[in-house]
C-alpha cells in the first residue's frame, strides 16, 4: 500500500471532496490539518514547490496535486494504480 498524505484546511469543501474520494477507496492516509498554522503551511509549500492552496495530496512523497487532480485521475482510471488499491 502506498503512503498517502493530504494537507487540509478544516472548512475547505475541496478538502472534504478529496478525502471522500480517498475514503471511498478504503485507503489509509495521513491528514495534516493546517488550519491557521502558518508554519505548517510553509512546510507544505516547501514540499509542493510553491502551491499553497489546499488540499495538496502526496503519494509515496510525490505530489499528485489537489482535489481536481485526484478526481481527474479517478476519471481516467489511473487513481487505483497510483494508490496501489485493489
């Protein structure tokens, strides 16, 4: 199983949509709620190489993007392969 990490903000509807998709895949992930935490947001920004919007999703330490990106991967039939979900 891949190591999945997601940076979120507590009131973000896109974060909820991304987590709902991950939950529907029955995969475990680590969530970093960075609500109001500028130091955590800066750390996320360093990992993303610039983007500071949420959610930001990493699989095996590789950025796969945000909510639209993960849903696009699902639509293309690629998400399960990336998540290594059966």
